C-alpha cells in the first residue's frame, strides 16, 4: 500500500521506515529542506538503533522516498499520517499549529478520498478540530476520514517497539478507515501477535495520555516512597521488589531515581 508520512522526526521517520520495511511504499514529507536533503543522501538526522540500516535498505529497494512537497504527498497516497511536532506553547499547552497547517494544506490538494491519521501526541478531541479544518479548506467536495493512531515508541528502542508493539490502537469513524489501517498493520500484527484495538477517536487519543500519565504516576510514586525509606531506614530497592511482585502492580517503572522526562509525559 502507498502511505504518506508527514513529519520526519523520531515518530515519523521511524514509523515510515518500518512501514517500508514490511513492504509498503512510503513517501516521507517534511518542510525542512535540509533534513530532506540529508535523508536523500542516505544519512539520518537522528540516532535510533538499527534505523540507519533500515533507511538505506529501503531507499535502495525503492520503497522509501522523501520530499518537501505536501502536494506530492497528498497525491501519492490514500492514507496520510500526521507526525509533526506539537511543542509546548507559552502556557504549557500543546501547540497544534503544525497539525492544523498539515490539515489545511492536504485539504487544498485533495481531489479524491483520503484518510488522515493523527500520529502526533495531541489533546483529546483534536480529531474533531482536524476534521473541521479539512472541511473548511477543501476546494472540491470529496470524501475523507480522520483517524487517531497514537504511538507508544520509546526513544532509544523505537525500531524494536515499532515491530513489536504491545498493542495497536486506532480511533476511527468508518469501516473504510478501519480496513485501511488494518491492512497497513497486518504484517506487524501477524509477526508480533499484538492486539489490534478499534475504538472511537476520543478514546484512542485519551488512551495515549492515560497510559503516559499512569507511567509518570508510578515513577513519581516510587520516588516519594524512596524519600520515606531514607527517613525510616528502609531499603527502597527491597521495597520496590516486594511491591512489584504483586501482579496488580508489576515491577516496571518502580526504580527510584531522578524522575521522568521527555516530551510525552505530563
């Protein structure tokens, strides 16, 4: 299947490259001409284990392509993933201007059905707003769908996570969108045996935030417990081990330390 990936950061480049590796034709779009030039020269602007080899292999196999043209990306594929940045704005809220910009530009060039898929980390109900934006800027009356497909990649092991997901979550409004996304992910589902979860768009968007918030809570909680251990003369590693053996709690993210970081945790 042909797929357009708008954005070539950690999420977009890793996901697009892995889609190419499982046999899809992928066109990655980015408005940063320097980054696209680097990628066309078979170099990558970020480091992820195994990513460079995958990029080179799929460029050579003519399954992975790069462009700065959103028009070319819109014409290339029926399914368009949006993986652009949503950096914090002045008061800490996510800046959705890049997502909105992609929606406007794609709408302006659509002449046939397209499925636009949110891959960026976005607030709940962004899908509703994106749908309004596309409807507003369409130049022709054409059908389209918006879907949510949140990513759960960890920096440093993103390629492994892309091929071996715990679950694939999609938020959709039509059977057509479900079918297209299932077709895209079928090789990964068959390989990993992961669950393919179909829900509405707000539920998919919230699944991402709820997962991140819970993990952040576990990290903050064990750090608070470590402070109590220091005051009481207890060993935090032994306490965490004793907690983690309870299957209702689990041992993941129960290592006291400096706290959490990254762009996705709250």
